[in-house]
């Protein structure tokens, strides 16, 4: 009897343990499935939220870009314009600058970018913004980058959209230029030297006065006088480029925060040119005219903030943007080195700097080549 009951009892206990274990496993399985379900639901909810943020920012970016493109085209036309003023011929010893790009070329590129953007959908360019390990990470990064681009276009600090180094955003990627542009400039002549040279022509008068005795003696004197006058003319030609052609730095700056050159649009991947240089400097740093000229624009100009344009009446024009304060008025004649304003961060700007542009007729010049 015992031999039969004992195995049955052991079998019953084993079956009971198995049943308990099975129940525990089923309970554990349900718990895991529940947690997995919650995890999936959380990921789906997060993905949906980031996707919504990304699409909203993308569509806002398109509207902002279209509006700002019109403003940029207007600004290009403004800088290329001669303001109805006659163009004087440059001194013979000043070479015309090498062409980097033209106003019409830059306007065409902007128009092509607008056209390209109008046909794009958010999903078309999603891969441009992230290289994450999974779809949720990709969407999160895309949303952050897109929101950062929008913030920058509004003139807000891009750091506000990126926390703890989650994203590093490059609004425009500099590309290597094939040609290094250099503008041939006459050597700078100090003002003291200019004054002394201008005083020198007084000497021939004494020679002329001492040599009036005969007609024969007057001829060589006239030749000598002509030679002196020719020398003075050559000196004047050497002096003029220093004041008439933009040269030198318009302000004291800590660094060039954005150089002149080719850029790649972050969405359309088309290239265009940053038309000037951004010189990072403290607020209220003085800004000076880089050549003689006439102020043709001195007012607030949209994303360019407080803006001054100087027409140098020889094909050259210089532009100074984002000023905190303007120190000149329209139609005012200025000399090289005159104060025209102070560094600021007005308009579409994320920090104190001077945006400085140089045009020759309707051609873009790299301002650094004139420093």
C-alpha cells in the first residue's frame, strides 16, 4: 500500500508544483506583455509627438524661408543698386576686383531654393537631419534640429532648442572655394606723408621766378613744371585709392563668426553664397566707414536690423547690418574712418556682431580681401 501511495503523492506534489510554476510563468508572461505593451505605447506616443513637432517646424520653416527670401532678394538689389548716382572712373592704378558672384546669380539661387522647398514634404528630407539608431531617435533629432532652424530664422538663440548637447546644428555648411579672391590695393599712405607731399609743389615757383630773363630759358622751366605737375598727379592717383576704395577693417572684432563663401542649404542641399562676413564684437563697439562716400541708406531693414549703406560713387558700395545704433543720416557725406554706428544684434541676429558686405557694381566681393 505504501509502495503505491508514496509515488502517487510525489506525482501529485510534482503536478501541483508544476501547476504553480505554470501559473507563475503565465503571470510573469502577462506582466512582461503588459510592460512591453506600455513600452510600445509610450514609444508610439513619443514618436507621434516628435513627428508632429517636426512637421509643424518644417512647414513653419518653409513659410519663413519664403518670406525671408523676398527680403534677401530685395537686399541684394539694394546693395547692387547705384542709388541713381553717377559712377566715377576708378584711378588708373586700381585694378577692378575679381568677380566672386553676381547679384543676378544669387537671386536665381534663392528663387530656386524657394521653388524646391515648395515641392518638398516633411518625409522627403527627414534623413537629412539625423543618423540615429532607431526611428524614434531619428524623429526626435529631426524635430529638435528643425525647431532650432526655425528659432535661428526668427533671430532666437539656437542653444534654446538643444539641451545637454543632444544636437549640434550647422545651419549652413561651408564648402571649399575653388578660387581664392584677392583685390589689388594701393599701399596705404599715412596722412602725415600726404600733407608733406602736397606741400612740395611750392618749390618750382622759385625756379620759375628766377628764370624769366629770356624766352629760351622759359621752355625748360615749363617742361620742368609740367614734370612736377605730372609727378603731383601720380601722387594724387596713389593717394586716392586709399580713401575711395573700401579698405581696412570696419570695426574691432574678436573673431569672424561666419566667413564669406559658399554654403549648402540644409534642406534643399543647393549652394549659395554668404554675401558678407560676420564680425563678432561686443555691443556698442564703434563701426567706421571703410572709404569715402555718401550714406544712401540709414534705417531699420527687416532681418538686417539697423542698416547703413555707403555708396562710394565709383562702383563700390559697402553695407553694415545689425547695428545697435546708427550714427549717420541719409545723404550724409562721410570720409574713410568716420564713425557710422555701433555693433549690436538687431534684426535677424543671434548675437552681437557686424554683418559687413562689399559690392563692386552688381558683383559680390569677399570683404576680407579688402582688410
